[in-house]
């Protein structure tokens, strides 16, 4: 008969005095080698139990993550913004002055946005421009498209929004000031921004060149040509692999070629582009020019510059009284200094020539 206070022998029991069995007899004491085996077995059992517990916890966590009902619980809604309102997506239209009107509406992170789009109120507010009793999207195109993709056919779903506080002209300026000259906009997107500033605000090319760093009147002119061409003949850009990344030179080259075409030739050129787009074929800019039969401007023969001949020329003497340049007077009655080619000159010769020009300049200003 076994009593509750009887101790059951175990391989984990270690006692230098021995182990007492059921019959009260003392079991033989274990040897040192047996004690070591017992310790190893105990450690192994402990590690096995710890590993099993960790594995069970990981499996439970994986199962929770796999639950489609929990895939947005780790994200908190974007903080509230002053002046925030709720607007249904059917109240929002495209904005004609958006500089990305000809750019894709889906980004590489569209799939990640679609996860959060299940609950549109988790997104930050989109920015709208109010015009003619209707809202137009200024900022947040990717967010709006992700919400539409997650809720197809439901145009009454509400999203968070803020309304631009100024006029439409001020909104165009604000958008361009945020984007132009930054790494987030392509050259063609910047070009459409400049064109929209002209259309909406009547800003001149000179003013545009002065407002944005890295631009001059020549660059602005070329960018406007490219943007106008895409607005007038979007099919000529649709045949490109990435129309919104087309180089400005593509638009300038095509526009220059179209000026020389008659109406019938222009129609044939557009037909070629339309057939390519309909067949799903896309080209690099140089390939598209070849398809359209347009010679790139870089390949066209350039007129040779006529040499400039002065009406008067006096030598400027340098080392050993040898001429190193000249003071010339041209037909515009302005004097110019013709500098020497220093490729074959030693340091001493270059210093002597520089000194000779300095003397000539001081003489011109009546300082010598």
C-alpha cells in the first residue's frame, strides 16, 4: 500500500546519503560518474522544456499574425490635423493644374498602402482645392487610389481631408514651390508645373527662371515646349516606357520636327504612334524618335560658326617681347582681349603672359 507521504525515487534525486525506497531500504549510493550523468540529464530536460515553450509562443504569434482580422492593429491612425473634414471620394475630382496629371497614379508601395486602406480613416488627410463647388485633389493621389482599390465601387466612403486655404492660383504656386527643384519630381513633372504657373497665374518665363534655382530662361523655354507638346499630343508620349520620365530633349526634338510637317504628314505620324500604343508596344525615347521618323537634334548637322574678324587688333607682348594675345576692336565698337592657348606654355611663360594682360587691363582703366 502506498501512502501520500511516501517519496517516489527519481533519477533527478541526488543525495549523498542514498535514496530510500518504498520498503524503507536505502538504495546504494551513486558513483561520481552517475552523479555527472544525472546532472547532464537534468540540464537537458530543462533546456528541452524551455525550447518547447518558446516554440509554442512563436507558433501562437504566427497564428495571430496570419489572422486577416488583425493586419492593421499594429498601426495607429495618423494624428488629427486642424481644419480636418470628412469627404466622400465621389466629391473629389482630378485637378487640371496638377503637375503630375500625366504621371502614374500608383506607386511601388501601392500594395503596402492597400493594407492600411481597408480603414481609410487611418490615413493622414489628403489636401484639396475647392473650385466651382467641387473638391479637386492637390496632394494625396497615392492614398486616394489605394482607398479606391481597397473599396471598389464604393464612392460614398469617407476619407479625411483638409482644404487649401488660399485661391487656386496660390495653390498652384504652393505646389510648385514644394516640388520644383527637388528630387521627388521628374523633369517632365517640373515642366508641367512651370506651364501651369503660366496658365493659372500668368507668370513670365523670366520670372519663372528667377524664382527657381537651377533654371534659366533657356531651360524654362525648353521645359514649356515639352509640357505643351504632351498636353497637345499625349499619344506621342504614351508610346514611351515611362512618359512622365521622358527627357525634355525628346519633347523639344519632336516639337521641332512637327513644325515642318503638313497636316497629312502630321496625321501619319500620329497614326504610327496610335498603332504602337494600341498594340501595347512601348519604346525608349531614341527608339520612339526612330519609329516616328524623326532625326534627333544631336544627330542633325549643325551650321559652322563664322570666324569673328576684328576691325583692329594690337598684339599684347609677353616673354621675350613675343605676342601672347591681342587687344581687338570689333564692329560693335567694343574692345576685347584675346587670350592665348596655354597648353604648350611653361610656368614662366604663363606668368609672363598673365603679367602682360594685367598691365594691359590697368592701362585700359588708366591705372598704369
